[in-house]
């Protein structure tokens, strides 16, 4: 239905009198922050997500203007979908190592199952016998631990070796000679490529001489755990670890090997920084 001329005249007259803006009283308490201040709060948070509400309060406060409360700043951020989070702890990666990680990922990005065949993957790890929440403050040795070494390939799981005392280059050479080499000869023949990280005992001249004598190739390498299971002594802990190790199926191993291209791409996308893997 068309509006009458009198109604149109009234609307035009009201808008002209109020400079084109109809001011209405808003219900509730007036906002303590303006829209410009809200934008500054969001900008400060996005520039540095690790800023606290106190830091943002200092950065956006102007002279001769009311200071927004930290609670108000948190509400503005929550409305915008920016919620408080604790930063994830990741291992520090140096610039040199980040470049090496990206270079390694680019070199192996297109590798498939055929290229990764006959590769031996290895690592060692120390497991605590007691969880920290069960340790007594008077236990000076930290509750005890068990260190194990293991390896696997794309076709079979290797042996899990318990390590007594400190693992140095001589202990590591003994593992290579008497544990890894017999298993590799029986499962992969003489064409295996061995992977190890850059631990000092791995890269020592003593161990490097062993690889040269045995004519075993090494995979270039740039620079996880059994949880929630208690043990009363080292033997019981190793039995738990060995049972968990033997329960790993080759499907899991194959899934890990199939994920290497995605892992390489993640390293490239992160520019060498730690990834979700």
C-alpha cells in the first residue's frame, strides 16, 4: 500500500531535524568501549596471540580516556571468537636446523613405498618407572627408568633391546653389531639403509667407522611413549614395553610410512618449524 504524502513529509522532517540519525535510548548499561577501541583490542590480539589481557590493556589505553577492564577486554575477544589458550610446548628448532628439515622434506617429498623399501628405522627412548604424581619427594633418583632401543622396516618389526647403564658409543656399537645387523641380514639381506637421528653417540667417529666397515648406507637425517602404565621395577617396565612393542602390527608401520609425504609437506608448509606430527 503506498504511503500518504503527510507520512512522507513527517519522516523527511524528522530526519532533517536530527541530522539524518534517529537517536534512541539503548537499554542497559552503556558500553565502556567504543567500536574503534574494540578494533584496537582485536588487532592487538591478532598481532601477538600470546599477549595477555593485561598486555592488551596497556597497549590500547590512550591518555585522558577511560581504561577498559581486563574482564571487558576478554569479553570483546570472546565475542570475536578469540578464546584464551595455553601455548603448546614444542622443541626449539634453530634456523640452521629448520633449513635442513625443509631441504630433507623437499628431497623425500615424492618418495613412495618402493623408495622406502629396505629402510631400517631406529631410535632409543627412556621410560620412567613411576609417574611424577606417584613419586615421593625424598626419592632422589627420580623414581627409576628403563631405556630401550628398537628398530623396524617396511616388512617386519625388529627387536626391542633393553639398555643397562649409560648408553655411549660403545654400547651403541654393540647393539648395531649384535642386535640390529643379524636382524637386518635375516630380513633385508645386504641392501638395507639405516636411519638414526643426530645424537652425538650416533654420529661419533667410532660408530661412523663401524658403518664403513660393514658397508651399510645411512639415511641423511636433520634434526614419542607408553603412557599411564605403572611398574614397580625395571624388569616389569621392560616387560610392559616389550609387550607393547610386539603388539604393533605391520598395518601401523605401513600407515606411518605412507604418511611420510604428508609429514614432509607439513615441514615445508611450517618452514622447518615443529608440526603436529
